[in-house]
């Protein structure tokens, strides 16, 4: 046995695996710098890049489900309100596994159909109810015909200039009224699946988190808009990369606003 105090230990010392920080959860969210809107996109790309082919497959299946349901009269668009939140909940769980360094599989995307299904479907119901209110406002201001056209239940009559103008004006009003809906649901999928929030709590917290970060969201929206144009030019093939980044950016923005690492 060596008596040299500077000698390396003879016994094997096991390596301690690196742990990914869970971070401190901030229930009310926090304001972030304007530039973090761009950081959400960069972080989303870094999250999806190691398994690019898997994420491309997820995006393609997501797009196929959306298009398939959209072409089913009446029932399909209605079903989308309930199925999309469940799929997005699974994507949030998949992103969370990827961030922790765990192995992800294609089946992880459907994890939202498990224990969180009722809450995620509840978010879909809440979204539907909010849009019914919006369509009611549109119908009251611009007439029932405009509301039916914007809901996809009726084809526009392009030959009538008055109807066309009313539809354009109604679309602009609907876009403005939809912004609070987007704010309420944006982080709700992650808050339900990862933090086990109730539906109402998740919607309120998501809205508050977005409200505190209007400027970063403006930067995020502008960059995503530019990338969407570029992704669409080459036969929309760029969406195979941008689509997964868009999905993951819901998660990276959520982590940045609601966690302090």
C-alpha cells in the first residue's frame, strides 16, 4: 500500500452523472428582456436539432391530423378544438423530456391523451367558448353572413363588393379579439401538463405571463413571420425545420418566463 499522500486513490471513484437543473418555478411568471423573444427561437432550435428527423415526423403527423380533420364538414373543425390542445400537451411533455436529456420517442407526443386528457380537452372547450363569443360579436356588428364565412361554415360571395368589404373588416376585428385568446392558451398546455394547473388557473396564468412580455412577443412574432416566409418559398420544405421550432418555442418561452434556473 502506497504511503505517498499525493498518489491517486487506488479505489474506483464512480462518476456522478450531470443533473439538469429543474429551476425554481415562478407561479405568476416574470417579465423578460425584449431580446429573449429571439432567444426562445434559438433555444427551440437547439432543443429539436439533436433529433431533427423525429421532430420532422412529429410535425408531419401533426399537419396530417389537422388537414384531415379540417376537411370533415362541421364535425372536423369542432374536433380540432379538443384534439389540438391534447397534442400540444404531449409536445410540451416531449420538450420537457428532451431538455432533461431523457430519450424521447414518437409516442411521447400522444402523452397528452393520458392523465392530463380531461384538462387539455377543457382548454379546448374554453377556447371554443371564447371563439363563440367572438363570432357572436362579429355577427352583431357585421351580420351573420360575415360570422359564418369567418367560421368556415359558409363560402364568401366575392361578387358582392359590400359583402367582401364587410368580411375584410370583420376579419380585422376578429384578429384583434383573438389576441387575448392566444395569450390565454399559449402557455396553458405546459402549465397543465408540467405544473398540473387547473384549466382556469392555466388560462389566467398564461394570459398574465404573456401580458408581462408584450415586447419579447413582438420580437418573437416578427422573427417567426420572417422565417415563415423563408420556409414557405422552397415548396414549403422549410417548414420541416421551422414547424418543430415553432412547437418547441411554446416550451422554451414558458421555461424562460416561469422558471428561474
